[in-house]
């Protein structure tokens, strides 16, 4: 079997997939995420984004297994993607402070023109953050590449009080969803690739 292609430039997704001995290569999708408007359904939105990424990578790497994912933060009808600047990063943290929100990740597997997509939702409760804490969080962690301008792993977890659902989903690649998709699409059992 040729190595699977992880269609993502996220170091977190690469790290999670490396927990398993499944051979893979990384090829970042050049799909323009802004070309897909959000129309109110976060589940459908992330599945559509990951599917479009898979098709973009699959157009270049034909006859290969493609795995892609896309993660958003969602609260009260609003999508929080990656912040474009410092002002937006701080604003996101202010809005999420002290509230529950959802993290959705869409995962897609494409092989021989067969495309399967699923999504996972994890609920996250933020601590109540002071303005000083928000400034420190942004200044020390530099999270411009993270949806919602925060991360759960390492020191980033200081902002989070509780999660309800898959930890790896918040990081960007829900292991059980990947396991189920690979088995459904290709009969690949991730249990056979435990390191």
C-alpha cells in the first residue's frame, strides 16, 4: 500500500497521526477555505471544507488515500476561525471567556473517487479571563494559527475549565473518527497500527 497522504500543514495533525505506524506523507492542500461561505450549520460546514480539501489534494495525487480535516470554533451562530491579526485574536478570547462553545472538526477520506466525510463536536468551557490574562495568553502563546485563537495542549490549557468530548478533536484530528472513516472507506483498522 502506498503511504496515505495527510492533506494538512498542521503540525498537530501530523503528530497525532504519528501515534500510529500507518505510513503517510504530508501534502498541504491549497484549497481556498474562504471560497465556502458559512450558512449556519457548523457540522455541514466543516465536512464540506474537509471534503473540498480532499478533492483538491486528490486531483494531484490520484490513486492515493487522502485524509484531510478542518477545525472551527463555534458559538451562538458565529464561527471563530484563525485570527487575522492581534485585535481579532484578543476579541475572540474576550468573547469566549467564561462561556461554553463547540469545536467542530470535519474529517474526510478520499480514495478512487470514493469520498466519505464525518464531523466530531467537542464542547469546551473557558475560564473567566481578565483583560490582563487575555493579553498574557496572546502575548506568550502567539496562536494565530489556531481556530478561536487558543489551544488545549501545553500551557494553552490554562484558559480551559472543562471539555465534554474528544480531546484530540480540539487539537484538530479526532482519532476515533479517523479510525471509523479509514475502516469504512478502506477496511484499514488503526488498531493494527498501534506503536
